[in-house]
C-alpha cells in the first residue's frame, strides 16, 4: 500500500537536502516531484492542483525553525496537508443511544460490499455491540448464501426472506426484527448498483426511505483510483451517503482514492479494507495514513492490533522472562504464532518507522525463515524447548531435530546459537543497553548499515500508545434467523 507513492515522495525530499533554507527557487523541483508522485498514484487532478498550491504557499511562508533542516520542514508541511485532504480526524461509526442503529451498505458491483458488511459486523462485535445482518441482494447468484456463510463464520445472525421477496420489504422486516430482539446495530447489505442503472438506484432510495438509516456507507474499490471520488460524489448526489469504506487497500492500489474521496465528495472515509480475511478492516485515521504514505510507519495501529491478540497478564510474564534471560523456545513459538494472528510479516514491518525500505525479497526471506524456525522447534521435545542450553551442548539432539524437521544439523545449530545471542541481547536491553539484532531472519539485520531509516523529520504525530487493555472475550452470536 502506497509503496510507489512513498518512493516518489522520497525523491522530492532529496531535492531540498543540502539547502540552508526553503526558497521560492529551490522548492520548485521538490514540488514537481510531489505533483508527479500524486498524479502517478491516481489522485484526482483537481485535488493535486489544490494540494500543490497549498503546500507551496505554506512552505514559502514557513518560519525557519532552529535545528530543523529544510527537507524535514518540507516533509512536515506535506504531512499536514495530507492529513487535511484526507479529513483531519477519524469519524467513528454512528451509535444511537437507546435504540437500534441502522447501517445501510451501498456500492457498485464487484467492490467487495458483502464481505465488507461482514467485516464491519465483526469490528462492531469486538466493541461489544450486537449485530444483525440483513440480506437484500436477491439479484446476484448466491449473494444471500455468501452473507449467511460469513455470518456463521463470525457468529453474527443473518436475516433473509429468499430471492422471491421484495428487497424493500426484507429491509423493513429485518430492522423490525433487530429492534424486537434488542440488537444494537443492524447492517443491511444491498445489491450492487451500476452508476447508470436508474431502476436499481431508485430501489436503493426506497430502502433508505423505509428504514431511515443512521449511516449510509458507500463501499468503494480503491483500485478504481481517482474515479472512486467521482463515484462517491454521484452516489451522494442521488442517495445521500454519510461515509465511505475503501476496500482492497492491500493490493497494488496506487492509493489515489484515499487522497481523493473526502476532498471531492465531502464524505469521510470511515474504514479501509486491508486484506481478504474477515478481520482485515481498520478504522480510517488520516494522520496514520499520512504517516504510512511518508514512510514513517504506523505504530498506533500496530499497538492496537497487538492489543487484540495479547493478554495483559501474559505480556507481563513474558516481559519478566525476557529481562531475566529465561525466554525459551516455547515462548518464541508462542510469539511467532501471535505474529501470524496479527497479519503478514510484511504488513507488520511496514507499520514500524524506517522499515518501509525493506524489499519484498527481504520480507519473503523473513517469512521463510520463521517457517523454518517453527518446523525445527516443533521437532524438539518439551524439555529441549524449555532449556535451550541442552541443545547447545548436545550434537546428537541437534542431529535428531534436524532429521525430524527436514533441515540440516547446521541449520539447527544456527537457530540455537542465534537464539542464545538473542536472549543475551534482550537481557542487555532490559539493563539499559541498546545492542544490535542477531540475524534470526537469515537475510541479515533489517537495521544493518544500508537499511537504517534516514534521520529525516522525527516530528510525526501519534503521541504515546493507547493504554493497554485486557483481551476481550469473544461473545457468541446467534444462528441464522
């Protein structure tokens, strides 16, 4: 996500490096690179023009701050403008106190609307909000079956009346059922529309008139680029929407939709889909997205993803074991599986500041090495996992593990040696040292010379991580109604 845009913007900062101040003359090359970067990312042309004009005005009027280089100051100005264009702050989903909140999902065909409906329901369930899904897409083959399957997967009930019923009546009865059951939020999945299909658009308008939704969300495929903003504006003019969900943001999308939708349509982006899994939906935070675009990572989202998987008591015990060098292979295996639950290694690493420069080959090599480590650890006995020193002093044990995992004895020896180094380094870090990292990923230290993040501007926002919270207990939902 945004890799090409980030690389292009990096070349813009280089235009100002070595300069002693920002001036009208030296800023032009940097602005030209920013303009090219945005256009190549498929950002709407008018948005690009306004963006460049604002950045140029603010850059030339910026006061010189002692100790801050011109390129760092320029990055800060671009960051602030990115945040402004994308909406400045997160706009949460509505929740009506004391009654059922109604959410109407709309979108073009093929945008992933039905999947986004289930993802949204799971997101709300994690917030301890009960949900009911309503299937009104009677036109697309197996659309109702797809929603029922997704509902079972996330333990959320689905209301449907089959393909012979009127979609407007299905929606009306679904909302009535949710209110009668005291369900917090009802999400109505509608049929995909074509922009020129007046009949289908009129049906959507009738559904909206009958159910009177508190939120009308348009699901937009981020791959459509700048056209996404125009589609959002068209739906808003004809139906009236309160927000958008951008799907497929994890693909080879150039990211232009994220920078165009709010500015062109006036509707805030409320969520982004970042994968095919039903858990892959994130609230949209403009400041975090701007930080990712500029290659500064997204630590807050990483912390939130970790909090969903980590139990606070377990984390405290693990910290004690790490600081006292009692961290063993059982703990390491547990952490690897926790990492898998949080997403791909590549997706996680790119949320860490400075890690956006890791190549796809390096990330794949890291994924491969993690799998190799897991296979070798699975071939160890419980005693060997708990006491890595046994393996350090016993070639016969290492040979047996190698045979059981399908790797060479040298691979097992390297794993044990690297693990022992890591334990020692972790203990040093706990005592105030800041040592380097061992080559656990086979491809070398990600922070080795040549891969270290450039000094760059350090003032990106985010503040302190949110307070830790206990792992939520999953609530059981209802069956299909």
